[in-house]
C-alpha cells in the first residue's frame, strides 16, 4: 500500500480550483455521509472531558470518568494536561511553517517505505477504492531513536527538529501518566500496562486539511476509521472544527477546546484490555473556508511480541493472539480495504 505523493495538480486543487479531481470525490456511503449527525449543543453536553490534574491526584471520580470514556466512547478530551506550553507553541509554529513551504520543498521529504511502515510527506490514506483524502500529511518516526529517518526531518525550518524532539518527549511522559490512571481503572498493576509500550515505536503525524471552497461536502479529510495502534494523542493547531466520532450509530462533532488534547483508544489497546476499552471510529470533514491543522502522536504496543489480551484481563479471551508482524500486515490490509481489523480478531 504505497501512499500517494502530493502532486502539482493536487496542490492546485487544494489552492482553490473550481474543479475537484475525481479521485477526491467520495461516494456518500463510503465517506460515511448520510448518517445522523447530532447538533453541537447535544455534542457539547455528551463528549467526555477529563482533567489531568485530577487524575494525577488520584481522584476516584476522575478515574471513573476515564474508565467510562474509554469503555463507552473510546476517546476523550483532556484539560490541564501539563504539557509544557512553550513546547506546544513551538511545535504548532513549526507545523504551520512546514505546510506553508513551497511544494517542492515539502516533496524533498516525500513518503518512503521502511520495514516498520511509511515515513515522509504525502497523502495519509490510500484505499482499494483509489480515492484520496483531502489532506497533506508529514509522518515521522520519533521514538525510539533507531526508528527515526532523519533525512525526512525538514532542515528548511531552523526550529522544526528541536521542536518535534521536545514535543515527542512530552507526549511520552503524558502517555505514561495516562496509562498509570488506566491501570488503576482496569484493576491491574501500572507496570503491566506500561511494559506493553516499553521500547515500542512512536510516530507523529502532522495533518493539514486545506479548505475546499467548491463542493466541500464531496471530499473528506480522513474517511471513517479506527486507529490501529495503542493510543493516539491529538493536538489542534488551530480552532477549525472537523473531527467527528461515531457513537451509537450517530456522528458527534468534537469541538476544539482551547488548551486541550484529544486522546483516542486504539485497536491494540482494545485487544490488550480484552474489550474493556473500545477503539472508536472517527473521521475528519473539510471546511469550506478555513484550513485545519493537527498533530497526532501514535503509540504502538504489544505483549512479548504478540497482540493479545493481557493475561490479567483474559480469564476468557475475546480476541485471538497474533504475532505483531502479522498484525501490522493485517492492519495495512484492513486500511486498504477500509475494514475493521478488531472485528477480524474477535473470537
């Protein structure tokens, strides 16, 4: 599944062409359009919002809210996350500057395939339908050091590399703190969960969704999907809405909250918790007037080289055990076919 490059024709379409190339026009049923979307007011009342400071204090009420969010929604917004604000602003600025570069500068760090996936600049998704997302993305391996391809870390921007390095470390710390609270909710030792991510890869993906001033309802930023790894943490660079999550057969708009992060349960976390936590289907719609930029940090995990339920949570396993290498192969296949990999692992 080789990811498509951003071409001159693509850039022209993103810049405001009145004609949308056919590869960006998604059928309604494939893009998830036509299903029920709740109103903003209802969404605001129901979307789970957690407070990191309360989690760190060990608040039983906040731990319970965390568990409910991961079980019932598969995601939550996180306030008071404690990530260094200077680091956040620097990585935001660097991301904006990267996407403002001329296309040829961005293509200099174009997508390349490696043994553990893809890195570089290009489209995010490529499916068997041949349709493309209305977005440009830069995917970088950030942890551990051996996972990095520094040839794909832009050198045009003097603060980019340092900004990403510091932000990556902040995400590593936050992930560990969240996992400790999850372990309390799950009734297991923190090290049991933390060991699953020890030495595993972390990727950061920078997404830019240009406005589509003509027929924005025909394109999609990212089609409906679940995240295939363990945990995803998303930073909104701007205040442009577009993210929606699926719950109970309806789509809920997720309004960006100033100073917050959005955390998603991934497919591997669902399997590790034996279905106690649920990965969530979500999508990104495109705005007609404003561009949208986000920074998503993806954390991988496994248990002794296997994707399987943790023994402490698997008196009766609900998912098969699969070698991590085979899981990655099946995950890419599922993305290509727009299928749900977790469904294929259920017993």
